[in-house]
C-alpha cells in the first residue's frame, strides 16, 4: 500500500512539474513582445540582409545566432526582433537601444553586420519612431506575427520631413479602412535618408485587400514624388532580449 501510494505521488509530482513548465514557457512567450513607441530616448537600428530562396535559411540562422549570443552583453541593448520576408528576398534584424546616441551599437557594428555571399551587402540605419496609429494600447509584435515593412528611400533634394508629414496624415485613414490592420509605426532615420514604416496585419489577405479598395491606384502612390519604396510582408521568427 505504501509503495503504491509513493508511486502515485511520484507520478503526480512529475505531471505537476510538466504542467508548470508548460505554463511558464507559455507565459514567457506571451511576454516576449517588441513594443514600438515614441520614447525619445529609444533608438531603433534596422539591418536589412538581401537573401534568396537558396540563402535565406542560412542567413536567418547566422543572424539569429549572432544577435542572440552577443547583444545581451552590449550596454544599451533593449531587445531585438528577427524578421524574414515571405517572398524569401530579405532577412531583417530590428534592434532597440536605450539612449539618444548609438555609441554602444556603433562600436560593435563591424562585428554585428554579417558578411553575406554573392557580392551583396547588408544595410543598416538608425531611426526613431515619430508617429503611430493603433487599435491597442501601443504597437507591439511577437513571434509568429505578420508584419509589413516598408523602406522609403528619399530621392535627391527631397525633404524627409515632408514625406513624414504625408505618411502621418494618411495612417489614420488606412487603419479605419482595413479591419485586418492592427497598428502602424513610422520610424524616420537619423540621417534623413530613409523612412521605415512597420505595420502589423492579421494575414496576407488583409494586406492585399488594401489594393482592392475604391480609389486606391498603385500607379500614383503618394510617395512617388518623394522616395523610392520597397515593401513586403514578413514573418516575425524570433524575439531576443
């Protein structure tokens, strides 16, 4: 009888331990989200790695490993998200840094930005969130989310501030128009060369529905006079803290 009771208690202890472990894991996953806000002392660094269907998996693995094993020890590091393009064309590392300057990041940048094959090179720029529109308390995303990432690369003699004003004016209307759009955040580069626009969508179909709305003309986009735009949908594959 005692032996049977002991075995039952042992089984109960094992089951309890497994359940607790699962709940802790789920809790940690739920908390692992990147929040984008207009805090003036927070700088975002975007690093874009060109890839192909043949190289994306390898580059994704190398970028994730490099960020996960080194950034945690760099002063000023807050968090990082790794995104992969759904069309296999890019891998993006989006990191956030505390402090108005990027001294900590710049001292590490040569080692951080990995070399990639085929004669292409990764591109990095620092930016600060200037405007957000959201259905929730603040723009945030976590592993598994679908995020649109756009790069507006300014044309010669065009003012970044003018395009930023146009984008910020259009953001509320797009959010009202598409129910599948959860939030959008505009991040202007500190060197005034680029505007990054991030937006969380429920699905690819929701994203495509924007082009089907009455009055939307892909040939006369609002940014054409100011910048060249590269955009696509990305899966958030990893969050690093």
